[in-house]
């Protein structure tokens, strides 16, 4: 049963994970160069 609250929660956590991964790759990229 997918409610709107569950969809918003999943989207929120997915966004947080994507942002943290992007920040990690970005910092590693600057560290390599």
C-alpha cells in the first residue's frame, strides 16, 4: 500500500543519498586533481 507520505519519504531519502554520494565523488575528484 503506497501512500503519498511513503512516496515523499522514499524520494526524500533517495535525494539525501544522491546528494551525499555526489558530494563524496566531488571531493574525491578535487582531491585527485
